[in-house]
């Protein structure tokens, strides 16, 4: 009978190292999406300001009146809460935002 020592005497030591890259990439994607949507909100507000300055009211067909601006702003809030690792203090507002988005178009 042959007895083999395990692990072998000359075997290299192995260590488990958590790979944080996918998590960091996902956070980067969330941050970038929030920036993109926030830029859209800023654009909508600039357009509305220009219209008001030149004597036009904000009416149907504008992103603000149609709810697109608020939808984008809520998406920014969700991404920001996700980046902050959604603590208990955020759960109520997160739920309300998700409910609004479900009922109003996302």
C-alpha cells in the first residue's frame, strides 16, 4: 500500500482572493447611468428656463410636463441609493420611487 501525503510537501500555497472587479464595474455603470440621466434632467430644466425667459409657458409635449424629467430624476435617486448601499433609512423612499416608476412608465 502506498500512502501519499496531502498536500504534497512541495505544493505551492493557495489563497482565495475575492475578485472585486465585477462589483466595481457594476458600481461604475450605475454611477455613469446616473450622470447620464442627470445630464438629461439638466437639459430639460435649461430648455424650460429658456422657454419661460422668452415668454412661452411649459406645456404638453415638454419633458417636464410629460413626466420624463421626473422619471429620469427618480432613476438618478435609485442609482444614488444603490451606490450608497441602501440603508434602512432609504428603503421607504426607494419603495415609493419604484412604485411611482411602475405606475407612471418605467
